[in-house]
C-alpha cells in the first residue's frame, strides 16, 4: 500500500471529506488530492501536521511514517 492510500485511510477513519481534512491540516484541497493520488508526498512540516492529527484523533500514525521514510529523504521534504 502506498503512502497516499494510507493518508486516505486516515482521512476516512476520521469521517472527513478532502475539504474538511485540508482545513484541519491547514493545506489546500488540491494538496490532499495530490497526496492521496501519490502525485506528491507530504514534506516534513506536513508530516508533523498529519502526526498531530492522528495523535489527537486516536489514529495510528506508525504505518504512514514508515511508508514516508521508506522512500528516503529528499531535499524538498524540508521546505
């Protein structure tokens, strides 16, 4: 399962639309769409927001983090 699939599962576990999830993470709807369709991956700052969201909603985060780290670090992850 790819990172985008795992992000989609987190959103659906919280019963949120892409629009609602975007608002909670303070990103655009198109960003959520690109993540979920594996067109781009979240940067480091976004991953912290996803982790905080998961923690505050009782959703396991470890699988998302493992998948994100599995693809290795890229310079744009820290922008």
